C-alpha cells in the first residue's frame, strides 16, 4: 500500500542581528533530530527596520514560534499579541509562542536559569547575590523572585541600571531587592545561599577577565552559578569549585532555555543531554 507522504515540516527559528555566532540553531535542531521531530529551526539575520516584516512573515508561514535575541528583545513586543507573566514584568521577550492565531511573548532567559538549578537548590526563602544588571540579570532576578527567593542583592558597577532591576523586583514580586554598587574586592556575605555572575565578565574572547571579588568570601555551602556559556568553565566557576561550592555553568541556562522553548512550541518534553552534548562539541576548548 502506498503511504501518505508529508514533506511539510513545522517551522521555528530566531531573529537577531548579528545572528551568525548564535549556537541556538545547532542545539535546537539536535533536540528535534534526537526526538525524531519533523521540525526545523532557522537562524535569521534581521535588522531592526525589518523586524515587523519578519514577524509578519512568520505569521504568514504559520511558524509555531520564534526566539528573538539582541537587539529585538524589547521592540518585538509591539508586533506580538500578548505577554506571559514574567515577560510582562521584565518588558522583554526572547521567545514568541503561537497560541491559537496569536503570538504570545515569553521570556525563557530567567526560566532557563531557574531550571538549571533544579535538583541543586530550591530558590524558595533563599538569599541571593546577583552580579550584573543587564538583560540576563533582570530576567534571572525576576524569575528567582517569582519562584520565592527571599532577598536579592544586586551588585552592579553602574548604580542607575542596578536600581532599575531593584525597582522592577520590589514593585512586582514579594521578594526584597537591594542594590550595592561594586566596591573593590567585593565580599559575599557568609549567609548568602546563591551567588550568580550575570555580567559579561569572562565571555570569549576576554576569558581571563575576573570578577573583582574576594574569592575567600565564597563558602562551601553556597551554590555559585555563571551565565557565561563560552567558555563554560570560567575562572569564576573554577574558583568557586576550588572553594568547595556547588557550581552551575552557563550551558545549563542555555540548554534549559531550549527545553522550555521546545516545550512551548511542540508540547514535547525533550531530553536536555542531546543539546548539552552539541554545545559541548561547539565550545570544546582546544
Ligand atoms: P548587558 O550588556 O545587558 O549587561 C552586562 C552587565 O555586565 C552589566 O551589568 C555591566 O555592568 C556588567 N559588566 C560588564 N563588564 C563589566 C566589568 N568589567 N566590571 C563590572 N561589570 C561589568 O548583557 P546581558 O545581560 O544581555 O548579558 C550578560 C551575559 O549573559 C553575556 O555574557 C551573555 O553571554 C550571557 N547570557 C547567557 C545566557 C545563557 O543562556 N547562558 C543567556 C543570556 C545572556 P554596567 O551596568 O555597570 O555596565
């Protein structure tokens, strides 16, 4: 009996500028293949002027959704039909999801980070030190606060940016956020449970840059996480390991963003290991 043929894959993708260095396509396609899903993920270079056309194109082609990265995380909102809870608080979207005939904006940055802590530490009632106040820090701070973290101390070089995150957390969640501007050789308070680098310090090619931190202030009971995916083993991660802390690298956040995005689009729970393996191949240190 001839079988019915179907050459029409489901489509997803990413809009950003510049797109060439973004490994998400390799990671997501690895998961689609691993699970035998007839889905595609297309990495697209999209300028700010063309973002509206790109979203209209996705609608016309009935994409199940798309990621958007820099510089579109805020401006994409005007092209969408609604926002999820944390995206509405952050006013930033990195994942659009087709629900019925609407595209809803979600933010998986912080959710991916949260999922990377699963089985390691539950943020409920915890005290957090968060280095940085950019988009990654904002997403992580909001999600930790929504997940029940008790206190979040934002440590940032520039006070103005730091205050913005503190305001967003205090106005929208039950957590208590405060700001400290970065002093030399910053000392982490011994009662801190979770310490996070959400700055860009240590990102390739400046892999030898270090946080201005008194490493001795990291204690063995602390969970120490870095958002830097490239290289995964930053000085911060290595120093924390040497101090006996439990560490979480930036690949965890990236992989779990993939897990969450794919769940939104396909409703399939994917195995993160195929994605992690693909990223490890990509980021393997020579
Ligand atoms: P932004 O440029 O918005 O923010 C950068 C932050 O780093 C700011 O708080 C900035 O401080 C701080 N910073 C940079 N250099 C220094 C320095 N020398 N000393 C002190 N502070 C410094 O970046 P994003 O928030 O978008 O991204 C931050 C990092 O997170 C990037 O490296 C990115 O690769 C990573 N990331 C990882 C993801 C993952 O899935 N693993 C997902 C998203 C991001 P100031 O405000 O004073 O300028």
